[in-house]
């Protein structure tokens, strides 16, 4: 269950930033002569690391704030990861004072009630949000109409 609340993230490789600073010192406010001397010293290391050293680090992160936010299939907020690896929760619409901030733990867009419940099964609860409750009620009313007909 711990891993279900993690967000995928990718952070820039520190080597890429360092390499950019050495190759483009003016962009970074570094003295050109100092950058050239440092580049001469580290060039064998950079060559040994190869192009893969520039690839961003990818993985997952556990975020305490995100893990404390409840689920809704009609969320009023979304969690996103910034390139720095910092997680941000942003409102999708106005959230009145005193109302709960809700995230979707799943990709709910276009999914039926049954599909969403299947996706949420591993979280250990049956969603009872406004959207799910309304769709469940609609389904029950349709069944009653079919039985009465």
C-alpha cells in the first residue's frame, strides 16, 4: 500500500548541471578561465561517465502531504511533480474554505464505476465519493425501471 501513494518523479542529473556550467560558464556566472581549468581536470571523468550521466534520475518518491489527502473520483486538486522533484498539490477548481482537498488516486477520466472500483481495490476501500454515489444510484434506478417494466 505504501507504494500506491508514491508519485513518479524525474530530477535532473547533477552531472548534467555541472557539465553545462563548465561548457557554458557565462550562462552560470562562472569565470571562463576557472571553468576551463576545471573542465581540463574533470574531462577524463566526464568521458568515462558517458552520455548516460546526463540522463535524469527517475524513480518514485513518498510525499507526506500527498499521502494524507483523501481520494475522490471527482477530485478538486491534483498532485504533480516539478522538475526539481518537489511535489505540488494544485487546485483544479475553487475549493471553498473548510472544504476537504481531494485527489484522485487513479486515472478516473473516462472510467466506468466498475472500472474505477477495480482500480481502487488495492487501496482497501470502496469509493463513496459524490460521483460514485450518483452513478451507483443511477444504476439502481435503471435496474428498478427494468424490473417494473
